[in-house]
């Protein structure tokens, strides 16, 4: 599966547009990690516990979007974007979305 943020793929031709696909993941904070993160926040710097949680959440949302595209018969997703929001006091949602398409090689034969 080709996944890009652009509206085209170099040397590929879009032959069919299948529509919007999306994947979402909601994660809550872990109490133990939250305590460590609070201590890091007090002294400054990157809060690696939150960075890891959000990274895992983005990957899961991306995987779910790809799964949806595959069920439609897509071999690529173009114009992908991420969005995030706080859903509750201790929970965040990450949404991945894009356009599922079927592409084929557009390189002229040599």
C-alpha cells in the first residue's frame, strides 16, 4: 500500500478513486506514566512518555485507515492527514484520513 500526503504519486496514474478512508484510535493516559510525565514537566524538556503514547496512537490510526482502504480494493491512499483532539480529561483521539485510490504504473516503456 502506497500512503502519501500529496495528491499524486510520481510515475503513477490514478485510475479509480474509491473515496474517503479513515482510521481512529483513542488512548487514555497511564497513571504510572502520568506521574513520571508530571515530574518531567516540572523540570522541562521532552515528555517521552506522552511522545510514545501519541506515536503508538498515530500508528494504530494509520493501520486502521490502511485496512479500510484495502477492503475497498485500493492500492494507495493519497492526501493523508492526521487530526487529534482531547476527548476526555485523560484521553486523546488521533484520526488518520485520506482518499483511497487505485493506481497503476505510468512510466513509459523503455
